[in-house]
C-alpha cells in the first residue's frame, strides 16, 4: 500500500482570488469532490486553513489526495471524476495535473511518438534501401522482414500483459530495436547471396541460398545470440520496467534472427530474379579506405581514436541521473502546464513530501524527540506529523526545502535514515525511490556486466577461435558507449542542441537511459563486429596473413555494414521526431553510437589495433606460435592475390 494517495492538482487562474463568485464556486466544488468515493482529502484556499494563492493574486491551487491503496484503474477513474468536477469551477483558466495524470499522458504520448517515428523511419529507410540496393523489390525485402518480426513481437507482448506490466515506452524501444536488427540481418543475407551468385553463375538458387545461410547465416546467428545475451543482463537489475523491456527485446531479437535465417532466404528464393547484381565498385568503400589509412599508421590512429573517444566521454564526470517526471512531456501537455504554473506563480508550490515511518507509537519515549530532530536537519522545509497513523507506528511527512530530486533532497533521505531513534526509521516518496533506484543499479551493475561480457565473449570466441579478438571487441564497444553517454550528457543535461532537437533540458538524464543504451548499443555494435570479424576470419583461414585478412574482410563486409548503419541510423533518428525526452535520448544515443561505431571504431580503431597486434590477434590457449606459422606456410601457396 502506498504511504499516501495519488494527487490531482488544479491551478485556477484568470480571476481575482478574492472574488465572491470564485470563492463560492471553489467552495461548492471542493465539498462535491469530498463526497466522491476514493477521495481522501481536498485542500484549497477557502475551505481549509492553508491558503495557496499566487503572488499576483490571480491564481489559486486546489489539491486533491486520493485514497491510498487504489488500483491503477480505480485511481484513474477517480482522478477523471475529480478532474471533471474541477473544470466546472467558474474561472477563465483551469489547468489540471498531478503525477497520475502525467503518467497517462506519458503513455499516450509514447504511442503517438512510436506511430510517428515508425512511419517516418520506415518510409525513409525504404527509399534509402531501394536506392542503395538498386531495385524496388530488393529494397523492400528487409522492410518485410522487419515488419514481420516487430508485428510478431507486439502480438506476443499483448498476450503477456496479463502476466507483467508492459509500458508504452517499452513498446517504443522494442520496435526500434526490432526494425534495426531485422534490416541488418536482411542486408547481410542479400549481400552474401549476390556475392555467391556472382562467384558461381551456374549454381541453382537452392545451392546459392544454402551457401548464403551456411556463411552469412552463421554470422546472423552469432550476432543475434550476442544481442540476446546483452538483453539478459537487464534482468539482473530486478526492475519491472527493465524486465519487460528485456523480455520484449529478447523476443524481438529471437524473431528478427529467425526471420533472417528463414523468412529472408525464402523471400530471396521467391524474388531472386528481381535482385539485381551488385553494382561494380568504383574503388574501395568508405570502411576499406579508412582501414587502409589506419593500417599505414596503426599506432598514431589507435592512440588518436582512443583519446578522441575518451574526450567525448568527459561530460560523464558531471552526469546527473533522475527519474523522468512531468518535465519530459511536451509543452502542449496540460499536466506539464499545470506543474509549471505551480512552480512559477506560487511562492511555496506544493511538493511531494518524503514519508517517514517509525515503527513505534507516538507515545513511545523518544519518538517526539526524533521528529524534533528531523526538523533540524539541513534541507528540511516542514515536518507534518500525521494524527491518523495506525497503532504501533508513527508517520510524518517531511517536505524538502529544494527540488525533490536534487542532491540536497537525496542527502536528506540518507540523513533521515541515519537518525538514531527508538525504532527503525523507514523513508518513502519520490526522492527515496530515486536514491534506492541508484543504489540498486550500482549494486547490480557488476552482475549485469559480467553476464553480458562473459556471454558475448564466449560467442565471439566460438566465431573467431581467438581469446584476444573478443576482449578487444568488448573494450572497443565500451569505449563507444562511454563516448555516446558523454554526448548525451552534453546534449540533454547541458542542453546543447536543445533548440535543434525540439526539447527543453531538465538538467538530468533518465535513470534508465544508460542501462538501455548499454544493452542495445552494445548489442548493435556487436552486430557490426560480427559482420566484419566473420569475413576477416574467413580471409585469415585462407592465407594466415593478418593485415591482408583484416583489409580483405573489411573490404568485403564494409558496404553491408555501411548500408546497415545508414538504415538503422534513420530508424533511430525517426524517434527523435517525437516529443518525449526519454525517447529522444534513446534515439539520439543510438544514432550517435552507430555513427561512432561504424566510422571511428570499425573503420579506424579495429584495423589499427589488429595491425599492431599482428598474429597475436589469433592467439588462444593451446595454439602455439609455431603451429600458427606452419599453418600460414601451408596456406600461402593458394593465397589470393
């Protein structure tokens, strides 16, 4: 049961607060609301002792607290009844808000943002693929696979809503991930089919598809497994929202991988005559040119790129995390307008207090002194001791003097819990939830990291038979993520580019953003790593020449990775068009991660470090240098020119 009920807050404006007609109207509506089932308390400027009037005398507040313990549906039903009554107050402007109504607006806005982002992204990606792949049918094949994977995931999630809560925000993120992965896997399969067909024009379609699945399909399977392993790490945090996202993300990864291994080959078999041959390259692709540059100056490039990524991550030193609140809604939101009106027009706007529960009755020695000590703590504005506490407990509402999610309020939670009283002191409320969430994330993060790193490392070892390559891949992915988070701090916390992206900074990042970005960006970065390493490993197995294998692999897979990055970048940027700041954070973060990963990391840092390490890239326990040298000599006679 919640320590106190949800609140509905109305700002009544545009009329002198002392006008007789307004006083009569507010008084009548306040008594009407008190009679509603599910309402615990009504606080206004005329029927209760606390006068809540604006400094200009043109606005007043009405705060309605609902009964604790109501279900979400019941609370929303009562809140709607309260809202309807408040709107009948005789005043020119009435803004109704509160946490419960803001949550509903968040969900509704998330659905609208998803519809806008998906439609724009799919149209733009479709046009891009048609142009880059050279035909309407071949350009639409990846979109068919993406829509199939996403639709199947959403249907499954709909069935799971009876077992666990699935937020609209989770649907947004799952949709974004599903489109990106399905397009990536489809592009890889189509590119390999074209390559196999060009190499053996006499082979039947069935034989070509069999070879495609045996080669590119293996990369798809490893990549999908790596992304799924990363999503499993979200379960380690024990948060229902993250668990729902992990489940939805896991489903979409499995279905996107299955589509890549089954649906896409089937579509290729049906439409193979409409898949044109790959256009002849006019020269090395972007990644091949970057790789060639990096291999000529490996030490300088490795140091410069690593230093640049670390420099981009520097803003993380000042990062602030908080739970999203009404400030992440667009300005058109009534809940946000009501919140801003209370903050701007009133000298002492209402705040969600910290609820302090002492497991001892008010008559127990030391309880009164404990509440007195609370009033003396720094950062405390008021302490209200409840008179209706159940027997054997004492409850007080402690109002912070500053912002409820600021650092002083968070320190206040720790100070309250550290008080020496006659019984344990429990602290609840939004600030305490934020403190506990941060502590929980910090405690569980090592477990999540271990799950992700061990699982992806094992998969990369299975692909490359090397110990060094997986370790290096994980380090490079972490550098990408740190740089991406640094950019997000500068953009969303500091407000750089806020006007361009159409949002207003609220001085922090959503607490779930780094967790989701870590999992999704890590998984997608592993996508490109697997695509490139699979081709590099093939070249290494052919002739054992490290530098030549790296360049050959990047030259072969580079066009696919570049096309996939452009497509998925458009998908992510489509979600920037929405109005919810957390969704914008994910969209911008993923776009930045893909851009950095495909250019700086895969184009420069990967080939530079592989050139520096040489044959040590392929070291594993039990594989001696002499054995590797012998294998190289045996393969040298038929090495490609």
